[in-house]
């Protein structure tokens, strides 16, 4: 009898230890997430309410993170490890995937459309696994007028949005930066062709629309906005070039109720190089903070240019040390970590 009791006690002890062991290992698994819910789990489906991006409960949401460089040039950064690092070590909740349309290896300029689509799809999968929001950016630049490749855009967004209709973390940016005299009316015509195609597949997704003059003349939208729900308008700034006057314009639009999304910005000048102007960048961050704006920083690459966040001699695609980051990288990482504790 005594023996049976001691066997029972021993068994209970083993079960107890195993139980705690199991608890410990599950704690270790969530340890890398610092015990936080993923951004997607915390916010769910997003929508636009007045000038704000809001979550399912109608509370304001701020998306923030990095934009890739062109994925034709730097496909290696569309990776699971990269996105994990950006979420866990950089505290970001969003990633923008920039697919150029007309530049080197662009979607409409000789790049392999299948490979580019696969990169976009992989990017969306990695973001989803990581619990982040993801922006699919049709990166109009050298083509100036989004109508030049409107048919290609319609086909692309039709195919891509059909995949994500039941996912709540995908946003569509339908034209990065129309420029060189392309008017808001021309952009609006384009948007009116592309948005219904996305809406058919993904009725509630948030759609970001670029604005004239490299997404700076956002005020042109005020008199003639698009007649769709869940649309936001892009404003892009490069702090060493675009200062008070563009912030003033941004404020006027916000006060008039326009939903603004800063889907691209840099701390340097508009060439993507030159020196950083952190005084101006800090002024921009104040505005972003005051209005709870969403913002994506250009760019996630190791190119030898100021706006790239990784040193050109560093080949790592994740877990960069401070020394492996550029001056821009160090500044923006600190911004993400301190602004959104
Ligand atoms: C720049 C890249 C650069 C690349 C060039 C191609 O930083 O490496 O050679 O594009 O034209 C934008 C654009 C963005 C630009 C960036 C800096 O959206 O594509 O990237 N910029 O010039 N608008 C304002 C600045």
C-alpha cells in the first residue's frame, strides 16, 4: 500500500513537471513576439471613416513600416525572415511591396510578370504569417501617367485581388506617383477603371490612390474626390526637399476631412540620396503623430544611396545590427521603436 502511494506521488510529480515544462516551452515560443498580439489580430479588418483609418471597432489605427525598394532590383528582401525582423525587432505593423511598372525589369517594361506576381504573392503570404498588413504598390514613376498601362493594371489587380477577398490585411495602392503634368482628372479616370475591378473581388479593402506631381498635390482631390468608400489618398514627402509648405497643404486637406496615407517618404531629398534632414523629418513625424497618419519609409534595401536602410556592404536580409544599418536605417528604426511602444 505504502509502495502504491509513493508510486502515485512520483507519478503526480512527473505529470506536474511535464505540465510546467510544456507551459515553459509555449512561453518560449511566444517570447519572440514579446507576448504581443499580432497587428492583424489586434485590429482586424480596416476601413476609412472620415479622414481616419479605423479598426473593426471604429478606433483609429496607424499603420507604419518599411517600403521595399523595387522588387525587380531587390527581390531578396521579400522574405519571411526580413518581415519577421521588421515586425519583431523594428516594431512595425505594415510592409509596402513596391512593384515598378516602367523601370528596369518592371511589370510593363520587360520584367517577368509571372516572377513579379509570385514575389508579390510570397510577400503577402509572409506578411500574413507574421500578422502584418501589406500594401501592394503598382509603382508608377517613369511612365508618369497611370493610364499608359491601365489595361495591364486592370488585369493585374483583378487577378491579385481575387486571391485576397477573404483576407483583411491586404491594401492596394493603385498608382505610386503620377507626375509631369498628369492631372487629378486623368488619375481619377484611371482609378475609376481599377477600383471597381478590385471591389468586385475584395469589396471592403482599403485602396490608396496616388495624387498629381509625385503624390504631392493632394489638395487637387478636395474639389473632386472619388465616389467610393474605403479610399485614401497618397501624400509622399522627402524631408530634405519637402518642408513647411507641403506640411501646410497636408494639414489643410486633413482639416477638410480628406483621408491621407503617407505611403512613401524619406528623410533625405527627393532623389533618394543627398544628406538626411532629421530636423525636417522630425517636423513631419510631429504632424504624423498629431493626425495619427499611416506612414511607410523608403526603402528596404542595401543600395548605395541615402534612403536605403542597410549598409551597401551588408548582405544580410534580416537581424541587422546597428552597424549594419545606414544612418537612415538607424533613425527610422528608433522612430518606430520609440513612437509606438
Ligand atoms: C528611386 C530609388 C532609386 C532608383 C529610382 C528609379 O531610390 O534607387 O534608381 O527610384 O527611378 C520616389 C519614388 C521612388 C524613388 C524615390 C527616390 O517613388 O521610386 O526611388 N522617390 O528618388 N518619389 C520621390 C522620391
